[in-house]
C-alpha cells in the first residue's frame, strides 16, 4: 500500500512535519482532499491536527487561505517525491507509468475511495476564486509534469515526446482517479493502464513501403 498523503513510504519527506504548524497543514491537506475547501471548517482542522486554537492564528494570520496554500505545498511535495520514488524503482518507462497508476490506485482504495489526488478537489473548488491558491495549484501540477518528463527522458524517451507524454500521463491518471473515486471502483484505473502503456510505447516509425491513409 502506498499512502501518499500520510507519506508512510516517505519518512524522509514527512519527517519535518512534526510541530504544530506542519501537523495543522498535513491535517488540512487530508481534509481538503476528502471533503473540499468549503466543506472543511477551521474547527475540523484543529480537531484533526490536535493543535491549540491559539497556534492556528499565530502560524496562519491570513486564515484559511494561508492554510490551504501550505496544504497545497505539502501535497505537491509528497506526490513529487512519490513520482521520483516510482521512477527510481522502475526499470522501464512502461513499468514507471504502470507503477505510478497502481500506487495511486492503492492509496485511493486504502482510503476507502475518499482520497484521490491531494490537490484536485481544492483546485477545482477554489483555485479560480483565489489567486494565491490558484498559483500554488498551477505550480504543483506543473512540477509533477516536469518530474514525469524527467523520468521519461532518463528511460530514453525523446525529449519532445517526453514533454507531451508527461502532460498526457498526468491527465490520464487524474481523470482515472476521479472516475474511480466516483464509481468507488478501481476499474477505471485498470483500464487506464493500457492507455498509459501506449503513451510511452517506442515510436518505431513506418515501414518504407507502407502507404499512408488519407
């Protein structure tokens, strides 16, 4: 099982989340993922983190929006670390994308289909209303794309193809996570695997005598 949000497989990434500020951000990240920004009250975050109310206003003078910005940063960092970990433990581009999808699927199933992408719910709900959160989510998704692209290049995928494939891979995984969470079934993730394989399949080109279809 890969628990992305609690980072159980990434102790080096999550070790720094030990004081009340970081515990508050981690609790907020999980709550925003599960029930959305508007569906999460400050009291919910306090209860989940165990932090005293006074620390909330001390660490986050701009309130809930500032908490959300920090929570997005945590989600970005943990998922980027997850991508790098999968890339480092995979032998081929095909194995990389399949392991990426299966790790995400395992986390979703372990959360009883309550936690898909750590940022998707927040991005869809509030990013267009808050420039601060919008900027944070845009940069996070872009960072994941770059991490995937860099992994593909290391596996020998052509640079131009790798950039396009990275966007398509992230889109495919994000969409499949949404469907799987909605259907409460991993079948969309399983079906997405074939599409992911095609995205990184080597382009062997056309045979010299093969005719083109109009």
